C-alpha cells in the first residue's frame, strides 16, 4: 500500500490532477462571483437584458478558457482536439438545423431589441412577461404564473405585440346602447366617467366615437389613456362605473333583438309569454 502511495506521489499525472482540482475549486466560484457582480453593476447603467447577457458571457467565456487550461495541464494537444472539434461541429450543424435557426433568430432578437426582459408581450394567444432572451428561446411568465419557453424562430416568424413598450396606453371599450337612447347624452356621460376615474389620464383626453348602427344597438367606443402599470385597476373600476352610471341614468345597454314580419304591409307579430299556461295540445292530451 505504501509503495503504491509513494509511486502515486512521484507520478507527474498526480500533480497534474491535483492542479486541475485546485484550479476548478478556485476558478468556478470566482467566475460565478464575477458574473453576478458585473450583472448587478451593468443593471444600473444599461437595460436588464444586456446586463444578463454580459453576465452569462463572462461566465461561459471563463469556462471555455478554464477548459483550455485544464486540457493543457493534462497534456492534451490542442491542435488535434481543435481539428476534431471542427469536424464534429460540422456534423452537428447538419444534424441540428432547427437549433441553428433558433440561434440566428436569437441574435436578431438581441440586436433588434423589439422587447426586453421585464416587458409584457403577446404572441398569438399567449400573453406573458419576458424573463430572459437566450440564444435558443425566450422564457415567459404568464399572468396566471405559468412558465412558457418559446423558440426564437417562432417569435421571428410571428406578430409580436410589446404591450409595455411605451409608458402610457389606451384602453378601448366597446359599448352598445339601445336605439331609443340619446347618443349625445350617452357620449357626455362616458366622458364624465373617464374624467372622474382616478386611473384615467387627463392628457391625452378620453376618446368617444359613434362607431356604427349595429343590428341591435348603437355602437360606441370609449378610449381611455392610462399608465401601463394601472391596466387592471382601470379595467375593473371603469367597467363597473359604466354599468352603475347607466343604471342610474336609465340608459339601456343593448342586447340582441329579433323581429319577425309576415310581409311588408303587416305589423310585427306580438309575442307574449304567459307563465304557467300550457298549449292547447298539452291541455287536450291531459
């Protein structure tokens, strides 16, 4: 046993492995600390996404250099390894065209910056907050706290709506009232509701449009400007205020109506519902 231990101590490979272990034990924590420190510092001067990418670049770049140093300590010839890595890279490239497409798409997303980490985006029916933009995919957290990984290629090919791109937004609310209502009065009431709502901005002014004559309603649109952080508060409060104010003013919110005619010269058929009254057929069958 002692002879084996003495032989091990005299072996150059033992000291090479020992150097590698010590190098890993020191370098990996230092790389992690450097990455976190640079990311926190960069957050104060640049956007969160750029800070995240800078931190990851330092960590992974340091890992690559660490692997090279370890291989040199273990006696590997880097020329042969780099040649083999080049051949392997070509083979992997042909086998993973989808991944390469996502990487290229990720570079375009990072370069073009249509959205950043922390923005809320909508892709198709998916609405969520961007957690990170990586080379292969974008990570989202939905409003009901679900995690979604979306390939970069999908985002490049789809229409992406950046909901929180600008500091203020406009909420458009479609409203239908009965044909008997005074349109001018209804529009005045909608403006008053918007002006009195604490989450509605005074500038730009609220917008009220008479959109169309619908099948069963006079169709109007109320557009209210608000700070992007107040979306839910405004949505919940103004919808309730419209209903309560319309009830107080006696304004009827329209619903679909159906009128049946038997000809151009006749009046509409009156339809009356009598509770508890059965048909003549039902009475005859009893």
